[in-house]
């Protein structure tokens, strides 16, 4: 069971990971998109780091914390990334509305709810070279770890590894959604920046769980 302290630590770690990889994400996006994915996600991350101290002081509801982060992504981030990542957090927030603590199952179900929200908003699915190619495999791996009775730390490790596999998979397929779809076969061989961001997010959450010795 985890409370607000882990939620905030995980969001802070996610923000730092993304800011650290801003240039790398831009380079990935430059190959198949507009070249600003890293900039947009880093903007969201800096917004989040400014927002979190206020949330620590004023919010106990885990769902409300995630809701505020999602709304911040939508209002601050350009392109398609803002609505998509914002929706991920909003759907996770809806699942946790009214909760002040979260069980491992809550984290897994929040992740799955967020992934479904992204799929619905983008009218997309796996295999189209998008963030979903990391989101859905990670969700399945996390659910399998949960059903096996693993700790949250182990659940997040399984999710991070599955997301990494999803990122590698995006190199092998042609984009059929998003900006990358316009370049057709030239998108082959390049990894999707959105999927890479999902991988970084789960890696960051796992690091926070390890650092805090979360079970």
C-alpha cells in the first residue's frame, strides 16, 4: 500500500527522467516527426515540478493529484502529446478518485485505464508505431506480475522491461498513425519517441519504488 509520498516521488522522478532525456527524445522525433517531442514533454515535466509542491500541501486525494497533472499536460504541452499524455493521467485519476492510498492493483488498473484512454482518444491500437506499443505490453506485464503476487516494485520492473521491448518493436514497423505516418516506409528502423517516453516513465516509477523500498 502506498500513499501520497510515493505518488509525489514517482511524479518527480518521471519529470526528472524526461527532462534529462529531452535532447534524445527530440532527436528520435526529428527522424520521424516534428522534432519537438522532447521539448514538449520537458515542458510538461517542468510544469509538473512546479505544481507538485502545491499538491503536496493541498491535496490528499490520489485521483485529484493525477487529475491536476493531466490538466496541466493538456494546457501546457503542444502538439498531440499534451492531450494524449494528459488523458493518460486523467483516466488514471478517475480510477483513483476518493482514494488516499493505493494498493498494487490500483497502480496496475490505473495504468490500464490510462492506456485505454489514450487508445480511444487517438483512435489507435498496438502495431501502429505509437506510445501504445509500449503502453499495452507494459500493462499486460504488470497485470501478470500482479496476478503472480509480486510486489509493486517487481510489478513496475516487469512493466519497464515490457515497455523496453515495445520500444524495440517500434523500430521494426512502419508508422500508420501520427506525424510519422506521413513518411511511410522511411519510418522503418526508427524507434517511436512516444513509446520511448512511456518506457522512461515506468523506469522512473520503478526507481522511485526502489529508492523508497516500496513493496
